[in-house]
C-alpha cells in the first residue's frame, strides 16, 4: 500500500479506537467516502453520566488529507477497498 503520508497511515491504523482515525466507507459505491472520525470512548465502554448531551463518536467526511493535502479520491482511486472499515461509520437514524 502506498500512503499519501505517514500521518494518514498512522491514523488509519488506529481507526476504531479511542481518539482520532481515518478510513473509507462505501468503497463499492461510485463515490466512496473518506471519513475522519473521533471517538471519545474506548470501544465497548459505557458513556459516563452527564447533565448535558455527550457525543461519543463524530464523523467528518473529507476530500483532502488534513496533513499533506493530497486529494484522497485521486490518490487512493485504485485501493479504496483496502481502506474500507464499514463497521466504523456512524449511522444516523
């Protein structure tokens, strides 16, 4: 796998854990989504009780690498499927 930069590779490898991560969702669709995700909690951990709403996961769709500026759809056009982690994408209901 050729990466646009080492930082993107590192955050891809941590996707799904607490903190920041990047991955692809929908690689089989005509327009796959590159997602920058932040998770406030470790997987499987219960959210603490608060008096205010708490977002435990935040997804942001991106087109360019936040660290090196590469156009992600162009750079990874032949390798979408190897970057896919569909189980991590937030599903809004």
